[in-house]
């Protein structure tokens, strides 16, 4: 069904890097979400009235809020498509995140409202009417919501959309809450014990948790999040694959909405190559990065020594010492300034930003001590730098 909808309603659906195609994916997801959630609201609200069940009614209005969320997402996606202008030179893509943030507040509001109603039902419970047909209808609603969640996940993965992945998470939460509602109805039918208010409170808390999760996921790109390791490797390898580039560092990516990114990176070039030749290579990389990656890339040139054996040997020695000291750290912009009595080693030392302040201060001092022991006559001038890549799960904290 998902492939059928994508193929029939999205033109050039394979070209997911295009803003217009991404917008079409967002519009399709919003319209399908509106239809499914309005349908589920009508079904559950009717069942809730028949059963006098606050948990079913809470679940119904949760679906209605989801429909409202889909409408807001639709408006947000369309507004985010607006091109760049004088006041917004990088476009309006972040409006999509703002729309998702509004959605999270709506979800939280629904959760708070029905948490209050559920407490009222706990203190003064109403009699439930157990009907098998109502349970069957709710089970069918789970199937619809499960499909809607998987639909958003598949589309979200195609276009790398955090908003759609948040909708998937919210939909899975709805599956759990509806399942809990069915449990309370069946439990009443088997035992005659009314736990509807307690289950309703649980449903409300799950809804609120989903709202907090959506807010967190949409605030991260608005505040400024670390670079995804996959994006980091993609851009780094793209630049380093060009002849004339010896290495890269200091990659920073600024997100201006899905599919709209600006990045800056330092590219190391041999210091004995004509500067105009290196500049021509840098210009070509910037143009092709925009065309092939969809990233507005700004590259800073760093000339590095590639032939002087004395410099290369001491650089190798420093790298070895640092790797023994802490393999997660690295150096770049390495230069040697020779003097009559001593030589200065000037370089930047990259320390993972998640290290605590004490470790960040101690590491450069320990490196200086180790270098002085291994290479007398050299003094270090170290500038501490940090990477902007999200930490992998396996990386230890210091």
C-alpha cells in the first residue's frame, strides 16, 4: 500500500534530495494521517459513548489531536517549501520543526486533560458496558494505527525526516494505549472490576510522554545538534576523494531544515602546490557538494608539509604519543617553527567535547610532558579544539 501511494501521488519519488519531492512526501503523509485519525476518532468516540469509558474516549480524542497534528504538519511542510528571500537566505525549512513542536504541545494538552478526567473516574467510577463488537472495533483501530506508524517510518527513512519518525513513535504509543484500553474492557467483562480510570490515567501518561519525545526530537535541530556520524563520514570522504586534498578536519554542519544544510570544513593541501591550483580544486569541490550532496559547503584551505622528513618524523612521533595517551584525540594544523635554541611544535589538539573539564585541561599538559621526554628541544604550542560529531554508543565517557 505504501509503495502504491508513493508511486501514484509523488512525482519523481526517487529524487528525495529535491525540496519539492520532500514536500510531496510530507503532504502525502499528512493527508493520510488526517484521514486515518479522523476515521479512528469517529469509531473510538462512538465506542466510548456506548461503553461509558473514559479510557476509550481519551484514546479517541488522542486520535483527534493526531488529526489536528497532521493538519499542522501539512501547513508546516507547505510553508517550509518557501524559497529563500532577503530575510531568510537559507530558506524556511525550519518551519517544519516549529510545526512539529506545536504538535507536541497539542499532544501534551490532550494528555493533561484526560489525566485529570481519569483521576475523576478513579474517585467516582462509572459503570462500563462490555460489548464484544466494541472490542473488535478497537482491535481494528490498532491495525490502522500500526499501519499508519509503519507508513510514516518508511517515508521518514526515505527522506531522513525526524518529524515523520516522531509520528511513527507517536503511532506506536497509540497502539500501546489502545491495547491497554482493550485490556481494561476485557478485564471488566471477565471480573466485573472497573479499572477504567486507572487505565485511562496510564493512557494519558503515555500520550504525554509521546508529546515530550516529539518536543525533544524537534528542539534538538532548532537548538543545534551534533553532526550525525554518517553525515560526517559522507562529507569528509567526499572532500578527501579529490586529488590535491591531503586530509580534512573541523567539519561543522548547520541545519536549516530537512534537506537544507550549510557546512564548513578545513581541507589540508600540500604547501608546495601553487595556491591558485589548490583554490581551483576547492571551488570545484564546493560546487559539486551542492549538486551531489545538497550541502552548501564552505572550505577553508590549510597548507600542510608533505615532504620535509624532519617535520614528518616529529609529526609521526607526536601522533604515536597521542594515540598511546588517548586514541579518541587527534591533532591537525601541525607546524614546526625552528629556532636557534629550540623548536616550537604548533598544532591544534581535538578533544571529544563530552570529556569533563578536568580531563580537557589535563590532556594537553600530559601530551606536552610526554613530547618533552621523547623529543628534547621541542616546545609545544597547543590550541584545544573540539569535534562536533555525535558520540557513538560504544565510545566511553571520561
